[in-house]
C-alpha cells in the first residue's frame, strides 16, 4: 500500500488526537476518535455486522435460530482470501492462539475453545440452555458475541506485538504489525461505530471515557509502528483499556441483574452477564483471581440475588486497580 500524501497527513492528524476530515482520507481509510487507519481493514470492520445479523435473526416473535447459527458458524460480512471469517471460527481457538493470547482464561476453563461451545448450546437450546426461555438464551448470545469481539481485539494486539518483536520483524501495512494494530480499531469500532464494543461501551458508565482513551492510545502508538519500532508503552495502555472495557460492560450487566424487578428480568440480565464473562474473566483472572469464584457463584443458574452485590463489588475493586 502506497504511503500517499493524504495518508501521511491523516496519520499526522491522528498523532495530535484530531479526526481527519473526509477530504484528507483515502477511500479505504477509517477514522474515529483521533485514530486514522494506515492499513486497509475495511473487511475486518464488517465483522461486527455478523453480530448484528445474528441478533436481528433472533429479534422476531419466532427467533430464526438456524439463521443465527449459520451466521455465527460461517460468517457473512468478513470476506477474507478464499473464505469468510466468523465469530464461531475465532471463538474455537483461532489459529491455536488462545493459550498464548488468553492464558488465564484457557487455564481457568481448561479449554482453549472455551468461548465457542456455550454459544452453540445457547443457539440450539441444549445443555445448560435446555428449556431456558428464548429471551434468556438471546441475552447470552448478545453478551457472548460481544465478548468474542473483545477477545479478537486482544488477539490482534498480541499478533501486532509478535510481528514487531520477531527475529525478522514484519512491518508491512498489508500483513505486518501495523495491520494488526489497525485491526484492533476495526473490530472494536464496528461499521460506522455500530454493533460492536464501541457502541456498547458508549451506553455504560465510564465507557465513553474508555473508548476515547483507547483510540488515543492507538493513535499515539501507530507512528512508532510506521517507524518500525514497537510501541511498548502504548500497547500496555491498549491492553489495560481492553481489560477495563470488558469489566465495565460486565459490571453494567451485573448492575442490571441486581436491579431486576422480577425473576425473568434477572435471568435475562444474568445470562447476558455470563456471555460477557467470556471476555471479562481474563481481566478478573489477571487482577483479582481470588474473586473469580465469588463472581461465578453469583452467576450460577438464574443468579443468586444475595451474592450479586458481592460480585459487583469485586469487579468494581478490579476496575479500581486500573485507575478508574
């Protein structure tokens, strides 16, 4: 990909936290919150549309479980080379990378594919989801697909670092460290800021601040990668902010469960939280491992109203460790 004047101008704006205007961007570039892509990650930006399509299929009076299952498994909006990427492909220990990317989670569940089986069960109504109300199953799928995107951004951060620090570093804008860095943004933001982590965080307490800080960290780190050196400090900030975002989403779901005014509402909120736990667990296992049992016990079954406040407090304390 050529480094045109427009690209250099746009990246320069991002360094100063300024959004590029449409006439300074090339047609393949994405920009929001001060970050401007240096690689073409438009296909990756389409991935969250799969999540939207899944939830749309389930939003009718007669949920189309088969359609949702098809999109989850095979994908629809992220064409790549000779295949289509999908949320299910990634959740099933994508490229065998989960033990390296999410070591605490893999060890906790003793399964590198910990994030895929529960979604299939929820969509099929089997196992732990057998005879659960459709609304509760859908709430889990909503949270779990969002968690999968969070974990995908973590994967891209790990791949960006790996390529930068390899014995023979790969700095290519087409498939090197900067490309993976850009993919973090593409997945997190979603198409026009919809259907992904960005939109979900904008709706919860402290989430907008996490979004702004994350895109600033990505913008400040990118020039280092374009100069072919690893952005160690900025990458550490990105990692911490991905943790914080996952915890804020999870904390909001716990609050909804605590505040539910009937058993059905609490069950839906708890199932949503259990879906989000597939991403939030990595942060809790790193920051407050002794509290993980408390959280999981509170979320067992339809949730324990007596224990939910303790789970919420544990997550709040973990957030405090991140300086929030």
